[in-house]
C-alpha cells in the first residue's frame, strides 16, 4: 500500500499484578514497547494500568487507564493517546 512502512522491531514488555484483601482487589500494569531495529528513535509504546474489584464471586468492576505513544503516527493521528475506561465483567 502506498505510504505504508515496514521493518523489523523488538517487542519488549512486562505484566504486573498484585492482589489485596484476599484476591478481592487487584491492581495491574502492562507495558509493551516496540523499538525499531533500523531507527531506535522510532518507538511505539502501549501501556495500561488499573484496579479490578470483585463485586460477587463471578462479577467484577474494572477501572483502567490506557496510554499509547507512536513516534511516527499516521497522517492526522496523534503521537500520544489516552483512554479512561470503567467496566463490569464476569469470570466463568
């Protein structure tokens, strides 16, 4: 496709979570970075962190923030984006 880029990149990341109050509340953080092997300044970073709380044995609520950075975004796109999410889910 015209205007697309391709190249090799590393994928570096980690996941952290910690439970409190007997697994009732959990905090977590994920980070993934994609540095270009050709041009190390070209970097994409995806990260999120949040708090998950059990409402019942199988139902939970989740409060999360997501942040993304792209050194060279597509035309019209932002280098830095953020989202704040509130959710309810079920474990089954």
